[in-house]
């Protein structure tokens, strides 16, 4: 298995992230609020506590990237 070209592809994906985050700001804010609320107080953050918000953010990223970016 060859790792040739892995880092340039990873860097290219990371360069897209600020624009993707900006285009999905509403979903990112909702996910952040959920995580902050779930982690606040004496209770520990549970797995899948913000699953619905995470899925909405991931779906937004997928739509923003489109089929050519995957």
C-alpha cells in the first residue's frame, strides 16, 4: 500500500474547511450549543448526546462539498 499523495490530498481537504464551516454556520452553532449544554454542570458528556445536531452538520458539509469533493 502506498502513501504517495496522501498529505497533499489531506491539506486540500483542510483548506476547504473554513468555507464549509462558514456555509454551515447555523448547524455548527447548534452542535456547539448542544455540546456546551451537555458538558456543562456535574454530568459527563455522553456519547451520542448531540447526535441529531452532529448529523445535521455532517449532512450540511456533505451538501456543501458535493459529489465531486468526496
